[in-house]
C-alpha cells in the first residue's frame, strides 16, 4: 500500500514537472510584440498564448504593414500604437460615434471588456450650441463635470459647430451599437461625433491642441482603453458597474 502511494506521488510529481516545462516552453515561444505594440498575457498571439478567445491578438502582416498590425481578433478592433502594456486594459482604436449614423459603435456582447472614468473620457465634438451639456446616464442622473471647449473658429466652422464637451464617461453606457439613439436623446447640443478616449491621450494630445479630433486620421477612430478585470459592480442583471 505504502509503496503504491509513493509510486502514485512520484508519478504526480513527474506529471507536474512535465506540465510546468511544457507551459514554460509554450509561453517562451509566444510572440511578444506586433508592429510597435508590446503584447502581454492575458493577450497573446497564437494558440496557447492568450487567456481565452476574447484576448486573442491577430498580427496582420501585409505589404503596407510589414512589421505587423495587431488586432483584437474577436472585437475586430485595431490596437492603438504606442500604448504601453497595462494590467487593466489594452489601447484600441475605438471607432468614432457619428451621431448621424446609427450603426456606429462596437459589439461588446458577452465580452469581459468595458470603459470607465478611471482611464477614459467622453468627448462630444462639433457641437453647435454652447449650452450646458446634460449627458444623462441610463439611470437618469446627469454625469456633471463637463468642460466646454471652443475647438475651432466659430465663424469658419459654423456648419458643423465649434464646441466640444469633455465629460466623465457616463456610467452604464456601453458604446455598443444603438449608442447613437441614446446619445441623441441625451445630448441636446447638436453634436456631430462622440468619442470615448484614453485619458492620457486626451491630456497629451487633445488638451494641447483641441483641433486634433478634427484631423482626418482621428475622424474614424481614436485611442481608448478597453478595460477588463476588476471593477465594482452592483449585482444586477445586467450588472451596474462603476
Ligand atoms: C490585413 O491587412 C490587409 C492589407 O492592409 C487588409 O486588406 C486586411 O483586411 C487586414 N486584415 C484584417 C483582419 O483586418
Ligand atoms: C441624431 O440627431 C441629429 C440632429 O439632432 C440628426 O441629424 C441625426 O440624424 C440623428 N441620428 C439618429 C441616428 O437619429
Ligand atoms: C454581437 O455579438 C453577439 C455575440 O457574438 C452576436 O450574437 C450579436 O448578433 C452581435 N450583434 C450585432 C449587432 O452585431
Ligand atoms: C443599465 O442599462 C441596462 C441596459 O440598457 C438597463 O436595463 C438598466 O436599467 C440600466 N441601469 C441603470 C441603473 O440605469
């Protein structure tokens, strides 16, 4: 009996050792970057390198992107260049939300990802009215704390509107498809486009030059932090999170 147990124990140790070596080997062979972007676990490129399908990165190599263009595969989002690896999220090129196009947004259904005030800001651009903005979250309370910025020459930009609003990310806002009709009913300033943006990017780019979001390279998408992991949620169905 005792000998049998010892054999069993030894066998278990051997299996554990082999498993550990295998795990190390597969981790070590994972690609650590794509283009300029560093890729860290739980994100990864190739089988065995990512936590689950939501964290899979595809490194698209083509003639125009010889060193690779990383995508968050399942979310179909390009990763933002020059964002550092983070333990709470990943920098993505978040599509701009055109308030004239109801199909803009992303599909987060079933995903572990979200946006919070901690790492992102909400900006509405091209607004016609310099009125107090009333972004209400879905519970009906206003987010408050919006800053109004005059982002172009009002005489030249009359058609589109020259005011931008920087606000805290409205809680319980998903930025999923359908966001446009919600924003349209809550923003009364006749804005053109809404963005969810990486706060650091806002501080280093937008604050220095508020016209930056009017440049063609940012008209379609701009960097945001897609967050994951711990957040404070009130157990509800669906959960209400801060
Ligand atoms: C990869 O890059 C090529 C060329 O730029 C592009 O046509 C293709 O759509 C890209 N793949 C993905 C998944 O976006
Ligand atoms: C949102 O409102 C603007 C003007 O207030 C309008 O032009 C646009 O069509 C609306 N978009 C949707 C999806 O209802
Ligand atoms: C969003 O994704 C879910 C799950 O992948 C899918 O069932 C749904 O059809 C998608 N919705 C849209 C509007 O694409
Ligand atoms: C959050 O959004 C969901 C889905 O739209 C809604 O059912 C729920 O009532 C909202 N919660 C609050 C507190 O507004």
